[in-house]
C-alpha cells in the first residue's frame, strides 16, 4: 500500500528524474547506480518501477526529448539545403547549417545538464552514437553537394570519405566542447561563429581545383 501511494505522489517522477540526472551526470550511464538513484529520490524500488522498466528507460526519459529536437532540426537544415535548386546551392553554402548551429548553441546553453548527459554520458545506451550519427549525416550531405557542384560544371577535387568524416567530427566536436567546458552562451556564440569561419575557409580551399 505504501508503494502504491508513493507512486501516485505528484512529485515522485520529478524526484526520480532529478536524482537520476545528478547520478548520471556524475558517473555516466554505465557507472550510475539505480540503487543510489532510488535512495536519493527518497522513493521505494516499487515506486520506481511504477514509472520506469529499467535504468536505460530512465536515462532515455531525460535525454530523448532533447535528442529528438536536436536531430530533427539538424535533419531539417540538411533537407532545406538539398531541396534548393542546384544553381542556388553554392550561394547558400553554410547558410542553413549556420542558422542551425546558432540555434543549437542557444538550445544547448538553455538545457546544459541533459544535453551534456546526451553528449558525454550516454555510453552503454542507444544514444552513445548521437554525435557520430550527426557526423555521418554531415558527410553524406557534403558528398551530395560536391556532386551537385560537379553537375553544375565546377571542377571539384576528389575528397576521401575519411577526410570528410574527420572535418565534420572536428566541427561538431567543437559544439560538444560548449557543454563539456560550460562555456557561457555569449562566448559560445562567438567561438562557434569563428569556428564556422575557419571551417568554411578550409572547405573552400579544399574544393578549389
């Protein structure tokens, strides 16, 4: 009876998730103890299982809303660019992705704890390849864009998938550094804009014959 009443307490879910956020943030998913989460939330194990089937389900409840928003916006930015007429794409290079990156910096800074958990503490869960999946999407889009340029008559050198992967990893890894080092939003915006300038110049050089 005690567990049933406790599981119906209006703040039980919030207490469990806050205790989990603290535990996951400190130890990562693999190192986190479900026993400690339950203890710090001040609930019984029975109450916990009234909400979540496992530690991973609890982890997902914290990071999934943010993962879904971040990836959806990222995909939309790439789709918006790819759907432009081919002849308009060169002048839009970096526009859509730049808008996404500025939005992402703002979003990351407003949701630092769960996003940091998504980026840095997800090993052992279905989210551990989140940044890698973004990198793969970036590489695919890069190769599609280079093919578009070739069809338009541009003399674009052949670039290896491994090089494109390294470059995309560096750019997106820079965004991860914002949460790793808790960079203030204004500074993060400035840093990322400079990072974009750096990578844009590099891409233009690499794509020159």
